[in-house]
C-alpha cells in the first residue's frame, strides 16, 4: 500500500492573509485606544497571530501602522490613480483639496494619521521610508497635474513645481497638525485662489 503525500501548504497565501489581518488590526486598534496604548501584543491578539510573527516582519508598532497606510493606498478606490484633469486647473485643485479635507476630518483616519506623523518625527528610518513609498509618489501625481497646466499655458513655464505643491498642500496640513483653525471647503478654496493669484496686488 502506498501512502499519499499531503500537498504542500500554500505559505504565501497564509502569510499574506496574516499580514493583512495584522495591518487591519493595527489600524482599528489605534482608533480605539490611541497610539500611546497601542501595543504589539494587542495587535497580535486582535489579528489572531503570535507577537513573534509581527516582530519578524516589522521592527516597531510605527512600522506596522505605516504599512497599514500603504495597504489602504493599494485599494482600488483609494483615489490615487491621478489628480483630475478637466482643463480647469483651479476647479481641479479645489476638488482635490476639498477631498483631502474630508479625509483629514474623518475620525477613522484622524488618530492613525496623527500617530504616524508623530512616529515619523522621532524615527528617521521610518521618515525616509515614508518619503520614498508614500510621500514621493503622491507628490509626483500632484506635479504631473501642474505640468499639464504648464503645457496648457495656465502656469509659468519656469515654475518650481516642488514649491508649488508645498504652497498648495502645506497650509492645509499645517492647520490640521496644529489644530490652528477649522478645515472647511471654503478654506480649501481660499488656499487654491491665493496660491494661483499670488500675493501681489492685481494690476
């Protein structure tokens, strides 16, 4: 009698399922308990894995949370395929900044995003990873839209696009981080109008 061998386990599929469970658990828990009380042990318990599994894949809870944001950005409906380009630059930028404000005001994202920003401030390695994998790709999408406006003659050909991106998105993120004022659609519109019209008096 010959014995049948069991087919090998699909470890790739199992590992991916565990990874997603861990990242989902981290994102949910930081909303519930805050970043200060978030722990590897708590994430492991929520995800149904051993904490050594987490330590094997990530060096810190900040790194876990960062990968949770990356997972969200990979979703088909994350809106990161590109900025709208209807030919009306002002309208398109207002649409994007209003959507950004809506996300920043969403209680599901507020605490996790603040936690990630805090961790980035204190962890240079995580900051470099964030810049490479999240911030730089998003900034390039914004610059692509501005380049399109340059080609259409709507922006100066010699405009520094990095500075332009900072002028448009910087005030919004600064107000959110410092809680220095309300984040409203009118504020988004004002940022766009001020950036596009410039600070000098109109002739």
